[in-house]
C-alpha cells in the first residue's frame, strides 16, 4: 500500500508540474484555458475558477491543458438555429442558450442568420414572430454558451492559441517540459540538503561492518589518493579499479587527517548478472554546502538529461532494442524498490523520472509537445501556419502510435515480471 500511495503522489506531482507550466504560460499569453486536467477518462473531482475547469480524472495515465482554439470549438451556431439570448445592463449578450430554452423564460429567442464570435462578436437574426426586421446583437467577450444547462465560455480569436505569436505559442508548449527539468533540479537540491553533496574526490563515507575495508582498517573520512602506484583523483577512478580486481590484493595510499598511510585490501568477489566484480564495502562521503547544493541540483539534472538523450539516440539508431523500454508497470516496480530503500532514493528516482518526462515530451513526435513545437517551428520558417486539419490528422496518427507503443512497453514489463 505504501508503494501505491508513493506512486500516485509521484505521478500526480510530475503531471501537475508539467501541466502547470502549460497553464501558467497560456494564461500569461492571454489564452483562454478551458480545462486543467490530471489523469484521463471520467471526472472524479472538479471545480471552476478564473475561466478554467480544474479536474482530476480516474485514469492515472497523463494529463492535459485544453486551450481554446487547439481543438474544434464545442458548439457551433449556424444560420437557421433557434437560440435564446440573455443580456447584461450594457445590452450585450452574456448567455447564448442553445437548447432547453423553456427553462430560461427571460431569454429573447431568435433565429440565427449570421454569427461571428471570433472577431466581430456579433449575432444577427430575426425574432420568430417578425422576419421583416433583422436584428444585430453585440456579444460580450466572456459570454457563455448554455447547452444541456452546462456553461461554456466563448473564445474570441484573440483568446485562442492560434492568435498568439510564434514565440508565445512555442513558450507555452515548451513550458511543460521546462517545469519538469526545474522540478528535477529542485529535487536534487532537496536531496543535497537532506544527505549532503557527494565530495569530488575519493573520500570514504560509511564503512560497512565486516567488509574488507573495515577488516583492513579503513575509516570514514579516509581519502584514497593512490592504488598500486596509480594516482586517484575521483570516486569513479577508485570504484573502477576496485570493481575490476575482485579477490586481488590492492596497495593503497590513504590521506587520513594530515598523514599519508599505506594500506592493503582485497576486494570481495560479488556475482551479479553473470558477472563478477570487486567490492570493498564503502560508500562515498557527503558534505554540507549551500553553494555546492545549488550547483549539484543543476549538474545532476544536466547529467541525467545527457544520459537520456544519449540512450534515445542509441534507440533510434538501433543500438538499443525496443524490448529494453519500460512503461508504467516497470515504473511502479522500481518505485516500490525505491520506497523500500528510503526517502533519499525515492526523491532521486522522482527527480530522474521528472527529467525523463521532460525530455521525452520534447522529442519531435506528433501528439507530444516536441511534435507541436516542430509545427510551430515550421510555421516560423514558412511564414504561414500549416493547415490545421492536416496538422490535426498528423497528431491523431501520432497519438495512436504512442498508444500502441504504450501497449508494447507494458507487455514488456509484464513479461519481465514473470520471467
């Protein structure tokens, strides 16, 4: 149950931060945000505030920010439609009643001849008992459609996604992945506050009881400066040599306080994944530093980003098989293991997933933020937008392929669990 709660909280945080980035920059650009959703499928909870519906949906497989103009508008008025109109004190239309007009006795019912709710904000038509006089009604920019007693705010063109500059649209699309990268950096900084920042040299931290290091007299705070005559400057250099020499005596020079000591140790042989490696039973030392903690957050985010991009490139070039990809089942399984190892491991795993979510969303594939950014970039180069219908078809196909990929990786996860 602990793993389930941790998984839900982690998923909710990653999706919330991602979609919050889209939401904030959409509103800053003056776009009408119709819905901010966490999850997919039927609504579990919702409330309305400042033009936007905030919803939690039942399926934990993502989230979205629905901006006016990104999809076809929900309600379309055409000549011949009978609608009811209600007005404010200035005489502007504030409510457009599409059906169930009998429930609105104060509404003025007309037959539509023409309507422009994008630019002119004007409805023209005739009262049902007088077709001799055409009437014109100015529409308030925040007027509501009412259909089946549900209100939907109209979206004048200047509130729609397509009306904004290329820069503002690109920023709104990039904001989600950007927020995931910022979240990752903050989580790594939090990790630095909790446990400290790894030292840059090969200084020993915790010594495991009964380990070869303890038996050889090593102590926490010892700095390894030389192994078998080879100078050691980093923890990575130290661990590589120890790993490559199981059950082999190594001569080390150690700096302890102001002394240089010569010590011998034989790493234990550990079998893992049909491979043997040497281990001394030591961990890297950590230090507390505000400046280094800030640097650590951004450095770790950069290094994880580089690793993910490299792995993606290897997958695209065929160096990695698609069978190596993992999906929700694998993420849940690793989350379970991370929770068991402690809060520090769980925070690190969450930060790594946040980077992964941000980078994957920037891949220029249809239906992803990167795919939509690609279309905005093409518009900037061409000087005119791509046909919205053609773009919509591309994104639909891309979404279908992503769902297929999700099924494949989930099947891979299930097979790994039972093999």
